[in-house]
């Protein structure tokens, strides 16, 4: 049998090699001690009408109606996201729907269920099988981040 003292004992501490890192941990203490880039996230219930500016990577899972400026940073469009936006970013990864022009210094990736309706201007692009794209593409390898610095 077990006693009450055993029932309220502290849970075992996580092992030092545990990959779980608390959300508020500094980036320098991320898994393996490798610093990660700061990523902001707009959840699936967030709706924004207006301009979005930022100096960090951003993942949008909600609805945005207005221009997005993340010069030199990555924008990830989540699978449930709906953006009606002109986008200026370092890289763009689209799992969801974007209506508007995209200006990327690096790469634009349209993933399997992603959709972009608008013109794309970037240094590189990839479109997976099953993705939807309607617009014009301008590939300019000189648009890289180093050219913007």
C-alpha cells in the first residue's frame, strides 16, 4: 500500500536531455544550446485589419487584411490563415491562403495545400505539388539578403 506522503511527493524532475523547453526560456537555452530566432505568432482566432510591422519572424494562423512588413525576416502563413495583404519579407512560407503581391528578399515556398493569388518577386521560389498559384513570378537572384544590407 502507499501512504499519503507518497501520493503528494514531487514529480520527478525532467532529465537534462529533455527536448521540452519552457516557452519563456531565453533563446540561448534552446535545445542543444543553439540559439533560435525569435518567432512571434498570431493565433487562429486573431483578426487584424491594418498594417503589420515587425523585426522578427512571424507565424500567422489567423486573418490579416492589410500590408505586412517584415523586411529580412520570415513570414509563415499557417494552414488555416487567410491573408489579404501585400507582403514584404525576407522569406515567405505559405501553408494557407494569401491574396496579394509578395516581395521577398530570399525564398518563397508554397506548400502542398498553400495558395497564393498575386504576383511574386523573389530571389528563389518553390511550389510543391498540390499548391495553388495564380499570378506572375519575377525571379531576381540579386535580391538576396546580402544585397539588401
